[in-house]
């Protein structure tokens, strides 16, 4: 079987049990049988070769035949603090961030934000992280934090921190090259207020622009993710 399956609770011995959702996918969609060997991952970096020993409609159990630490992470740890767009654009943003190797996504609370990162929305995004990780063969789950204010994000920012705004200087990759941890802050469709831009600058963030065109939230996020994660290790 070519598909990968998430193991929510990593095995403590040689036996592993898939949760109900993954078990149903194995049994009903993949029509798995005892003796099949599948690939599992625990979201913490370990990949498993698992031989199925019991296949039920709601519970599939297997035996670990091999396991290894397999990292497909980017050379730099990128945190994106993003004022979430509305609707299905949120899931699309998460999928592409996972594929590009973003380490952490922080839903950003801003004065002009249009989508509130309530608990149910955060849960949906975290499920989307798992599905995207299965598809792109990433073994570490991208972290999706609860919503944070700009002040909270700035309080724990790394040295290489950037706020995207049309008034900023042109973004150059040379500013990222020495950094192992990078923070990119992206505002809502209506943009940051002047007060928010000033607040970020006062905290030492570089205010930068990605060009003369007005970008959607997810476009700006992925442009930054591509720029950061494509660079070799510092």
C-alpha cells in the first residue's frame, strides 16, 4: 500500500493500534487485509513499517517490523503568524504550509481581521495538518497554535523577524541567510493598522514588502515560506 497512516499514540512496544478514523480508512477505503505492510508515522519524526495483524471496521492493529527517524524538515524553522482568511482558504493555506516545511502556524488576532480562530477552527486546521503530512511524506507535524495577539507574537520573536507591509523595504533573502529561526507576520485582507506596524517596528521587527502588487493573505504566506524554506542550512 502506498498511502501513509498517522499513529496518534506511538507504540511503546511492537504493537500499534490505529485510531478509529485511520482504521476505517484502512479497512473500508484501502480494503486492507491481515499481512499487508503499511507505512505509519507518529508526527514526532519516526516512520514505521507495520504489518497488519488484525483488521476490523473500527480498529486496525499491526506489528512494527521496522522503525527509523526520518526527517524531511526545512533547514530553517519558520513560524508564520497569519491573520487567517475566510472559509476554505484556511485549509488550503495549511496544506501548502505543511508541504513547504513551515514549522509553526500562529493564527494572528488583528484589528482588521475577518476570521476568528475559535477552538473548532483550530481543531479543523490541525486535522488538515495530519492529512497534508500523510500526502507529502512529512514526519513532523506542523504546530498550529491557538490564536495570539500581535503583542503576544512579538513577545517571543526570534532575531530574524519580519512584518509584511507595502510600506516596507524590499525583502531580500540575505536578511534570512544567517538565521536558523525565522518569524514572518502577515496581516489580514484590510492590512495592518499604522499602530500595528509601528508596534512591530518598535519591537525590532523588520517591516518588509514582497513587491508592488497587493497579495492575498495566503499568497504572501506562501511566498515567504518558499523564500525561507528553499535556502540551504545556515
